[in-house]
């Protein structure tokens, strides 16, 4: 019996939509299945969309896509319970097209991308929670939903971080995500009149501001990073929490979010703003969260489902990798459709494209950072040390270097970090970053 489609994609997030657009543009009979009532309805990002991975399929996409603001500056910093220290990076190139990054709200962008996939000729069906992949021995031959099987020689899994369709299968034999590579993202959206927002963040129309903080405001051992991004007339505020670091501490994610919002460096930004949305989602990031393979007989896996998201307390990038890996998989699927060969050997083209597009190199590089990024001292002791030294120095810049050193030693004792630990962490950081 002939197959229903050439390619079936599960999940209309950034990865699935980008792949569907490319496949339909390439003439493949493409089915994109999404469990949400609309593409984007179940998706959550901070979210800054970095880079230009969409250019190949949608030239000058930022002019038509419902993006919020183009980012013109980024603030990085550390918070402690009573202090904040940060620096701001800006670059004139960020203010001009094609821009380097855009603030986005996924409910809008993903719905738009899914529409583009439809316009290109893909069949997009929402409100369809796929139950499982249709395994025929070691081969995947489409998907099963509500007792019905839909077949295609190639199935592309883009079902996000908590990829239920791959967990406990040959793609990810472990039925659970690895605890050391799983984070919890929490986000709230606050409405603020456009003019107030632009005045408060010193922005011109359509310009956006991004800030990311090491949130050293929690009990020692809790590891979290906070973000604040400006949209057209809302602010996206959130936390990325290392889940393992919460265990046994008697802390709850919603309380941590409240604490973050109440910090003076953050609360002033929210003055007069109204909470309009909130959500939470798992993030499965880095090399340690990769599946057993990125392709096999009749299947490929892209985006978050393949662990292609980089996150630490200060930075989170996954949408750009979702698009890039979705497109790489689409190219491999097009080659497989043309040659009528969905074998693993043919789909190995996907791995070659992951290599040539720099994705694999990036994630190998991040592996070093993955090893050091969840060091609890970076999230409490060091922010406290740095801000205490700065507080003394800025209050009295004429202080001698000897006094400064004494102050550093006092703070070091106060936060309980030995000199050996300090030097060891420094070496570790230099070696791995
Ligand atoms: C709080 C937070 C902040 C973030 N901030 C940023 C940021 O600022 N910048 C950035 O680049 N990245 C950010 N990320 C990461 C980014 O959101 C992800 O990397 C990106 O969404 C991955 O896209 P994806 O298409 O692979 O997966 P997703 O966007 O998760 O899409 C998966 C899709 O699959 C669908 N699906 C799942 N299971 C099924 C099923 N069984 N049947 C049918 N459909 C299914 C889902 O409904 C969803 O639409 C953030 C993440 C979080 C949680």
C-alpha cells in the first residue's frame, strides 16, 4: 500500500515548522501534526530568537513575522539578596536590519510559521496528540494516533524537550530525562503601556532590551538564572532552575519566582505592570541530553527533542538550534525522498549536515561549559564575593590594594570558599570555557 505522506513531522514548534516549510518548498508531501489547538499554543520561550537560521526558507522573515522587538542591548549581571552588579553590551550593528536578535512570543510566531508551512503546501493538523511512533521492528513507519496509523517512509520527531515519543524507545532507551541535564523554565508575561515600557527601558519604537542575571538570591546550593525581555507592550520575566539543585532544600519554584520579582533590581521594572500570562516548561539541554542517535531507519530527531538547546544561568539558546536542526533534517528527508531510500545509511545525511552547519561543533564546545556551569559556588558564593568587594571599592575608591585584599579574604571566609576551591574553580573555568 502506498504511504500517506513522504514525511510526517510530529510537533509544530520552531523545529517542526521550519522543517515543514523546507520540505513543502522542496515538493515533499508533508504532514505536520501538533497536539495544541494551534501551533505555538503549548510552546514557551523566554524568548530571544538569535540569528538568521530562517533566512534560507523565509528571506527577510523579520519584516513579516510577528516578532515583538529587535534587541539593541543586553545586560548581564549578578544578583545577591541585597545587591546587583551588571554590565551592558550594545553594538550599533544590533540596531539595523537584518538585526541580530528578536524578542518573540511563541503563540504568535509558531502560528505564523505553521501558516507559512501550509502556504508552501504542507498539511498541518492541530489538536492531534500523537500517541506513539509506528515501530516495525527497528524501523519507524509513521505514527499512531487514536488507534489510527498514518504512514510515511520518513518521520521527523520535533516534539520538544520532554519527548514522550522517544523516551523508552531505541531513540532514548532511558524512559526519563537525565537529571543533570534537565532544567525547569518558568515565565511570566506582564503588560505595560508601550510608552511607559519604552521610557522605562530607554527604547525607541520596535527596539528591545534583554537582560540575564545569575540569581544569587537563594539559599546556597540552589542554582538559577533569571531573564527579563521587552516585547511590544509586555515584559517577559522568568527563571531557569537547575532542578537537581532544588531537591532537599525545602524550596519551591513559585516562591523562587516571587523572590526574583521582589528583588529591587527587578521589581522597579515591573512597577504598574499587570500579570497576563504564566507558564513553565522543562528544558533538556546539552550534550548529556542527546539521544542514542539523531537518525535511524525511517526516523530523525531535531530541536529540543534531540537536546539541541544550550542553557546556563546566563544564556539560553534553543530556538535558533531548533530551526537549524529542523532544516538539516528536512534536507536529509528531501534527499531520501528523491532516492526513495529511507534507510539509516541514507538518513545519515542528517548527521553530516549537523556537522557542516556547526551544530555538532557548538555542542561539543558547550560540553566543557556543561561540566562547570552548574557549580553551586557560581550561583551564591561568587556573586556575594564580587558584589561585596565592589561595594567596598566603589564606596571608597582610594582604598589601598592591601585593604581590598583583606576585604576579599573576609568575604571569602564569610561565604565559606577556601583558597584552594577558588583557584580550582578558576582553573576549571579557564580550561572549559
Ligand atoms: C522558560 C524558557 C525560556 C527560554 N528562552 C529561550 C530564549 O530566550 N531563546 C532561545 O533560543 N531559546 C529559549 N528557550 C528554549 C526554546 O524554547 C526551545 O529550545 C525551543 O522551543 C525548541 O523548539 P522545538 O521546536 O524543538 O520544541 P518546542 O518548541 O517545545 O515544540 C515542540 C512541539 O511539539 C508538540 N508536541 C509534543 N508532543 C507532541 C505529540 N505527542 N503530538 C503532537 N505534537 C506534540 C508541542 O505541543 C510543541 O508544539 C527557552 C525555554 C524555556 C522553557
